[in-house]
């Protein structure tokens, strides 16, 4: 028998790869998080994490446990909702950034709709900067998007590294401006890419602008230039630009969930969807 609380702790550690961050997210002591993981490992008879003083990584058995843990918790939550008679209702306005167009977010939303059929879910797909603006204006109840490093808002779903990507055959001329493929303002990766090049003193030009991720990917596959993108979600047909190209480092990026500041009738539904995304967050960037 696997304890749901231990499975939930395991999933949170797997997403954050940090016992400290997992404890903060779950509202537990770090010793309790370690105890949950140790007891789950004892129950499974396998080591689920390899860890030292500097890093935490999933073992092969830990990767397998991810799928089991998600399914067990999903069934556990469905049973709880059925027998307690709690049924969520209302209109939930959810915004997700373009970054998630090609991920498994639709599977998470489908499961949520199955569990809560009386919630009227309205999905808005936009640039992260635009979603934050709409949330502040009260037009959305919950947002899943990138945030700038200095922005304190939101609950982290995961941290990732921003990298330069392009087609494998692309060759950059060091004597010419870097051709950029970017979202229009207020795109966060657009701003970070331009700021990094300006800090380096390297010239750049905008080779393509599109509000659609598919448009940006098509331009990159055509070899029109390079784009800044999350390392964990590099689209098929594109690769990380090698270090020999001399492009500056772009730093880290946080993907976060942000709730609206106003309490609405959809608050319970927003909390439930946020919990579902946090539970399955690794599915958004693992392939």
C-alpha cells in the first residue's frame, strides 16, 4: 500500500528536485519531506532519488514511480470527491502561455474536465506578459506562465534554463547582427534575449516576429535565425545552438501558477486546477 501523502510529497520533490522547495510548497518541515520519501522508498523496496549535498535526481525506478504515483493520486482524488459529494461548479477563466501549446497540458485539462464536469473552463492562450496583464485586470482567475527572474509573484511549477535554439544547419556569422526570432512585446523571452545580447555588446536584428509558437518554430526550422526557449521544451526539429557560436547565456526562467487577486466564485475550481497542474507538472516538460 502506498500512502497518498507520501506519493504527493514524492511528486513535489520530483518536480522541484529540491527537498527544501518541496517542503515550502507543501507547508511541511524538510525533515517530514525526507521522512515521506524514505518511507515510500522502503515501501517500494527501491531507491527513488539519488541525492547528495548539491543535487537531487530521479533514479530509473523513480522515473517509473512518477507514472504510478500520478495515477494512484488521480484515482484517490476521484474517489474522495465521489464519496464526499463535493462537486465544483462555476466558470473558471484559465490562461496558459504559448510555451505549453506543444506539451501535455491538454491531457491535464482533459482529466480536470472529467473530474469536474460542472466547471465551465475557459482557456486563453497568450504571451506570458499579456496573461499577467489580464490577470491583474481581473480578466482571468488563474494563469500558468513564465515570469521574469525578479518577479516574486506565483507558485513555481518548475525552474528551467533558457537556451538559444535553431535548426541544426544554421550557421551564425560573428561579423553580422544575430538574427532573432521573437514574440512581439511584451514577450518575456524576447526581452531576455535582447537584454542578454546588449549586455554582451553584440548587435542583433529581428528576423521574424510572431505571436504564435508554431509560427516561431516554422521560422526557426526554415533557418531564419535563433530564438530563446526553455531547455526542457525544445520543439522537434530544433536543437540547442552550440557554445562555439558565442551567444550569451540567458539565465534561468520560472514557470509559475498565479491566482487572481480577487476572490471569485471560481476560486475553488482554480485551487483544484492549480493542484492538478502541480501534481502533474513534470508532464509539461518531460518527453
